[in-house]
């Protein structure tokens, strides 16, 4: 997730794995994520179902936390992080 993408409105919706709505803003070139008090578990599940349909994913969409765990698991035999993405994180 990059500041330029946040500023361009590339992210339509952001959620925690439990359905809490997350807002994204930028501070210069840093992305600032804020968990709100709003819960939208139905919206999260609908977006997961849509994603799984587009990607022809076999994983169940009934348990967002389990699906997140599966998606975040590193690919075996690579030094890359989740699903081929770099494994570094920033605070």
C-alpha cells in the first residue's frame, strides 16, 4: 500500500479481518491506517466473495480470519512474503 495510491483513491474499502472499517490517509509519503468504530462484516464478506469469484479461489469465505491467515502465509520455497509480495513491513 503506497501513499500515491491512497491519494489517488485506489482503495474503495478497507477492513480488519473482523469486519471493522479502516480509513486510510497520508502524511507526506507515509500511509496512515485508522481503525474506526464502524463494523461492516457483511461488506467484508461480500468483497471477499467477489474476490474469490474473480480469482476462482477454493477457500471458503465464511471465516474471514481463517482466509486472511491462508492468504498471509508465505509461499513455500520462496523468500517472498504473502502471495509473492515482499516480506518487509514498516511501523
